[in-house]
């Protein structure tokens, strides 16, 4: 019985580790996209490019360095990444798509 519980907790630990790395990859990929996006696209949507670059870079670095040890850090990173991918990135794509 103890082995079954131990295996279940080990499986949950691996699942959390997988989520940590997925959040880190999404944060780093988002930071790369922000760095390559024109400054005026962020001005049009009333956001700061530097803020989002720092937020995503910090989330990626924080999740990679502290994520496996401090579970709250990767949750905060996941929220930042989720806001970028669901709100900011589609707005930027709309602006850049209409600019052509």
C-alpha cells in the first residue's frame, strides 16, 4: 500500500515538473517574440514592450531556477505567460496584420 502511495506522489511530482518546464518554454518563447516585435505595435495596444519583455524573461528564469523548489513561483509564471499568450499576443497579431 505504501508503495502505491509513493508511486502516486512520484507521478504527481513528475507531472508538476513537466508543467514547470512547459511554462518556462512558453515564457522564453514569448520573450523572444516580444524582443522581435516592433515597438510601435505595443504602443498601439497601450502596453510597454520593455515591461512584457521583463515579465516574460523574469517568469522564464524564475520558473527554471526556482520553479521545481517553490511551487508558487511557477504558478505566478504560468499566470504571466497565460496573460501574454491569451491577451497581448493576439492583440499584437491583429495590429501587425492590419498594418500590412
